[in-house]
C-alpha cells in the first residue's frame, strides 16, 4: 500500500481511495464530506449511511460515485456531539489504513458476482469423543478453528456474502464465534474476516446436494461457490474461482490425484482428456465400474451457476438415502458444461484424528490458502 499526503482538492484525485473525516452516523454535510458528496453524488452518502452507525474510531469503505477515486473511506472521528481528540483521530486513522490495506490487497479486489456456501453439518462420528460436545468444524486446526479456513478461502476469492449451513445442535456456537462475519483478532485490532454471514440449520442429514439446495433463496440468481467446511487447501484457488465467476461454464469442480481413489468420487476421462463421467466410490456405491477409472478425486470445492437448483430438484436419493453431489456434477457432464481444475499444492480432509494433527503441521510448514 502506498500513501500520499497532498494539499488541494481530493475529489479530483485518480487514486484507489480518499479519506473522509466522518461522524459515527456517516452523514455527509458540509466541509470535505460535502465536497465529496457534491462531486461524487448522493449515492456515496446513501451507501455510507446504510453501513452506519459505526463506533467512533471505526471506518468503512464505499464506492466513490462519479469521482475519479475508486473508493471513499469514511473514518468516524466524532460522534453526534461533533467532539473529537488527538487520540480519536489517531485511532481512526489507523483503522482507515486497515480498511485501505484490505482494498489494496489483490485478494480483495472488486467483489465477485458470486456468493459462498460453507457446508458445516454432520455428526463427525470418525472423530469420536472430540465431537461429543461440539461441531467438528469448530475444532482447532493449527492456530484457528477449522471453519476459519473455508471462510478465508472465500474471502480471498473476493466473495463477501456467505451462507453457513450446520446442524441444529451446535448452530448457536457458530453464531457466538463468528457473529455477523466481522471477526477481529483477539490480540490486536486487525480483521480476520469482513464477511456478511447468513446461517441456516439442516435438521436431518440428506447429503451435500441437499445443503446446496438450501442455498437457493440466498444465492439470489448469482453463481455459488461451495466449500465443504472440513476441506483445507494450501492454495486458495482464487484465480480459478474468479475465472469461473467471469466465465460461461455451468459448473466447475476441483480435483487432486490421490493414491486411494476408491475412497472418493473420481473423474472418468475419455480421449484427449474429455470428461466422460463422475464416479462415486467405484465398485461399492457406483457398481457400473469395477474400480476407479482415474486417480483424480473430486475435492470439496465446487462452483455452480444458478441452474444448479433445477438440477437438484430433479435428483433421486441414492442408496444412502441422500442427494448426492456427484449426481449434480454428472448432470453437468452430460450437458458438456463442466470444467475441471487441478488443485495446486496440498489438500486435506480434516475428518480424522490423524488429519487434524497433520494439517496443523502442514499449515505451519507451508502456509494455507496462499494466493497465486
């Protein structure tokens, strides 16, 4: 991030963001605020007021309307009494810099025209006593609760609106931890997340596709990026996700070569690498195949267009009495409308005791959700 202090009319600057010394209700009256509103339009004030009121010392960013700048950062240096102090100005300035740093990050560029879904239900019986009193996705992995990693991945891709679907027993624990999605570090003032979270409860197990179907009203005809809450990645795959959001494909899945493909849904390829089929646990659940047709396992990161909900409504339940996400992906294959991306770096499913420890070590050694 590069800072520049200039003397003159900031409303004429062609920069990423300009700062506005605001009140806690973010009304834009006279002075600098009035000049910004006159130059950029009243939509700046409408967007700001919709985000307020905020605490004195806090800051928010809005669009810049007709101005040459991309954003206006509104820092609340005073309350309704219009009083401030050197300490408040310093605190607000620091907060404005944090907001500017988020806008400057390559991962926080223009928001995607897509929404996110984190599937965080299930009883996690493989983890035995660890999940007796809590949801698996709230267990520690490395220095964070597990649920933080898929949320970070979505934020790094440029997604802000995220739905979390979890079970009934521990839904309140997610709200206690994550609140509305604006989560600060406990040992500092930095933001871990600045998301707009929505929650839904899955009252009975019905498969991943059922969870995706629960997101129909939330998705609001936009594309949907789906993360399984226990899948953790070395790289955030932000470029591939952005490519899907900007592209024409109906769906996109991610694969990783594995030594034990019989445990997963895998891709079947034809000549020239053409996708022929998606096969779930070949030889056991899917008996059309004696064994896995490839070692490319489909991992827990999926991208879908708005028509995915029509596909889900037409599904029949499997032998497991679930709506299978493999059947959703196969429907796109049959239409010739599925893209496959290969996961870079490591990918792990945090579903066992051994995996929890291993993933924590990997995160310490290599990092997690790294950008391209």
